[in-house]
C-alpha cells in the first residue's frame, strides 16, 4: 500500500509541478492572484495605518511643535525687544552722564563766580572797616589833640594864676614881673605854646 500511496503521491506531485509550470507560463511577473490581493491589502492597511497614526499621533505632535515654534518666536521677539530697550537705556544713561558732567562743570563755574563775588564783598567790607577804623583813629587823634590843648589852656591859666598871685604878693616892679614871666615861659617850654 505504501507503494500505491507513493505512486499516487508521486503522480500528484508531478501533476502539481505540471500545473505550477502551466500557471507560471500564464503569469506576467510571476505573481499569482492571492499574492497580488495580499499585497494590495497590505498597501491599503499600511496607508490606513499611516492615516490613523497621523490623525491620532502626528496632529498632537504637530500642534506641540507649532506651539514650541511659536513660543520660540515669541521669546526671540521678546529678546529682540529687550535688546532694543537695553540699547535705548544705554544711550539714555550715556546722555545723562554727559549731562551730569556738563551740569557739574556749570555748578563748579557758578561756585567759582560766587566765591569771587564773596571775595570781592569781603575785600570791600574789609576796606570799609579799615576806612572806619582810620576815621575813628583820626577822630580819636583829633579828640586827644583837643584834650591836650584844653590841658595846656588849663595849665596856662594855672600858671597865670600863680604869676598873678606872685605878682600881687610881691608887688614888684615891671622889670621883675617881666623876668618872672620869662622864667615861667621857659620852664613850660616852647612846644607847649606851639601846640
């Protein structure tokens, strides 16, 4: 029986090979219908899979990437604006520094002018004070001269009294009186009479 089955199987194999060779002759590229159907099914499945993956996964990823791109663009604009603001502040501070130096020079110049005016005022006041002191000293000197003259007049009067009393007391003659007057005048000195 084994031999019958063997012959039968051998015959079946031969027939399959003949059919396969006949089928191969009728095919264009060597694909059979089942393989073409499976390939089309796989292509449609892959395209459907790509579509679903794109809808489910890629759209959120694209949205995330777009948000990130927008965020980066916003940060770049912010940095650019801040850079402009910084440059403007730098220019403003440089101008302020230049103005501060200018103002400092103006303040120093004003202080110099005030100091010169104050110096002139002090010198003027000192000169006026010196003039007042000189006038006071002149007045004091004049007063002292007047006092000295008054003192001399008093002395002259005293001398005249003494002479008169001696004159009366001694009742002397004219030559003796002249002699006494000359002696008294000499004792007082010429300077007393000249002042």
